[in-house]
């Protein structure tokens, strides 16, 4: 991951003349200015501004999501963007990044079932491929609803995307959303945040 910031080097000293010293100072301050622009601008190619602005995104779904088959990976979808800076949503399910780095992922899924003794898994897919050892699971008994949470740190390159997928053993399971009732906030069926934490 190419997230290096080069320190400005002092130019070689010229012959001792006022014009020579002026040229050296101009060159040195141009180099310092270029480094400061790279450090503070998030949109400069390879810019260090991402270390200040920290790319992040938060997304949720306010609709119920059902499963059409058991034991099949199904990408979960999002209906709304809560926050987005350097992390953005496409295809309703893909969380895309614009910068290289290590990202912290947090996911919460609100499951409900109409029958007992069912289980569900949620896991991470990177660029369409399931990442090993990223699954979280829960068993639901006696028609009890509840959440599955997942936290991971994932190394991503600019242009990569991740998806949160689920696998259920009974299609009576669904991801349910609850509307805001005026007292408490609404409950999303799926909530995910992805935040830059390190450049490598």
C-alpha cells in the first residue's frame, strides 16, 4: 500500500551570491508547500489528507429483508447512507473505498423468526469472494428475535469493495426493521460502518 509521504529535502547550497541564495530559498519553500498540500488535501493523488479526514461511511436498511433459500450466501442491502467520506455505497450492497488502508468494520443485523430452532450466519465478502474466518453466528429458539454483530479489521486497496452476506438454515428467518415510534429511534434491519484506521 503506497501511503508514504516524502519529507522535503534541502536543496544544495549555491555559490555565495544573493541570487543563488534566493533561488535556493524559493526552491526549498516550493518543496515545503508541495508537502503541505499533499498532507492536507484529501483529493490529491496519494494525498495524506486521508490521515486527517479519515475515510468513513455508515449505511443502514429501513426495510425488512427476507431469504429465498437456505444455506446460500445472500448479500445484504442498504437503503440509506448515514455518513459517507471516502467510503460509498453501490449496487445497494457494496461498500467501496477510495483509499488504501486498514478499515474497521462494524455490522449489526436484526433478525426475527416465526419458528424455533433456527440459526443464521453473517460474514464478509471482499470483491465477491468470502473472506475466511469473518463469520458470526447465532441460534434462535422459540421464535425469539435478536441481533448478530460482527466486527473486523480489513486491509483494502483503493477500488476494493466489501459486502455483508448472510446464510440461514430456515427461510422463516428475516431481517426486520422497526419504525421510529416517537419515543425511541427506529431499528434498522442492517447497519454497517466502515472506517479508516491505519495506512498499513
